[in-house]
């Protein structure tokens, strides 16, 4: 893990309320796995805690993150300009471990799509991805060129204004019989992951499924316990340090 002062290369709106920021690191951060995240300061002199954001793309010493405007932190971040310096702690968390897997179903909803893109980019040379991606509406659809690295891509929207109408879990379940997958990975809003767990259980799913969780975070490195989630064995886990990726059967959703 490194704490670096990165330089903003670009920071632009790519869809409704969604920005992509690319930062140049002063040195290599080492290998970054899809599903790992960074803790990013929100602007010069900001009193705010750093914000956790999933890594979307790494190219040399440039790292790209995509973020949805939410509250004070992400609004402040959207004001960052090329040349500004931001503090970045990375890489954090465990990321997706796809060793030994060949045919992977990807289920992503909303901002959950971004860390999944990093995972597809990392492995698309030697693994096949079957992606089911849900956005709110046409205005929030973005990064299709990255998602098209999948063997098969299905995009749906809540209102049907782009692709089919529906959500990513439904889109996968309608097609599940046609895919010989050996792994499922998913990231999206809590309700999406909860429904996924319930539906997979109802179907007697035997394919390993890994989900990336989002929790409010403080330190991002396992020290403050702000991000604790409940495991199904009754114990607790820190989403930042023990996750954010967990076996879906291991955590309460
Ligand atoms: C591992 C991880 C990866 C993430 N990756 C992305 C991503 O790639 N793109 C993206 O748009 N968002 C992502 N998020 C969510 C993002 O961190 C929050 O939307 C952001 O911190 C909101 O900050 P804010 O100041 O604008 O909002 P506020 O609501 O004003 O934030 C107040 C506080 O709550 C925390 N917080 C608020 N919402 C969340 C949330 N959903 N998850 C975690 N902390 C939150 C903030 O960090 C801050 O400390 C990720 C969260 C986690 C935990
Ligand atoms: S954010 Fe501090 S322990 Fe996870």
C-alpha cells in the first residue's frame, strides 16, 4: 500500500452525474487487481475524509476512477482540474480472485460497474466474461467500449430507455441456462446483491459467487471499524480490509 500525491490528468463528466478522473501517480503503485479500491482526497485544503473509489482502469502510472456525484466529497472532487494534486492511498482491499476460473458471469448495477470493468480489463486475454449490466436510464449508460471486451454483453435500464427494460440480476437469470459459467462476480447497490443472493439460493446455485460490498468507510485500512459488516457465521468483517470482495454465502446481505 502506498500513500502518494497524484496529479490530476483529466476530470470530466461522462454520463448524468458521473465523472471519470484520471490521475498520474508519481511512481508505480505495484499490481492493482480489479475490485481493489483507493482512498482519494477530495481537493486541496479539504477538511473532508478521503473517499473510497473502486479502480476502473490502470494504464502505466495513470489510474482512472469513475464516481457518481453524491454529497460534499464527490461534488468537491468534481471541481478538481488538470494539474491539481490529490492524495491517494492505494491499492486497498482484496479484489476479485479469479485464479482457475475461465467463464465468468459479471453482474453490475450503477456505480458497481466500475470495479467490474477493471476486472474484465485485467483478465479478458485469457478468460471469457458474460456481462449483465444495469443502469438507471439511457442518460447514465457509460463506458460501453470497456464492457464490450466481454464475450457477451447485455445492458438493461430500469426504464427501458436503453437496452432491455429491467435489472441486471433479472437479465442474468433469464439467460443463465445458456451459459456454462464457473464463477459469478457482482457489484452494485445492496438491494441488487440481496436479490441476487436470494434468487441464487432459490435456484440451488452451485457456481461460486463473489460480491463486492460498499460500506461507509473512515480509514480504509482496517483500523477504525466504521465499515464492519455481519458474516453468516455470526462474526464481523471489515469491508475495507477483509473485503470488499466476499463469497456471497459468507456475508449477510
Ligand atoms: C470499496 C468501495 C468502492 C467504491 N467505489 C465507488 C466507485 O467506483 N464509484 C462511485 O461513484 N462510488 C463508489 N463508492 C461509493 C463512494 O465511496 C461514495 O459515493 C462517496 O464516498 C460519497 O461521498 P460524498 O462525500 O459525496 O457523499 P456523503 O454522503 O456526503 O459522504 C459522507 C461520508 O459517507 C461516506 N459514504 C457515503 N456514501 C458511501 C458509500 N456508498 N460507500 C462508502 N462510503 C460512503 C463517505 O466516504 C463520507 O465519509 C465506493 C465505496 C466503497 C466502500
Ligand atoms: S474503514 Fe476503517 S476499518 Fe474499514
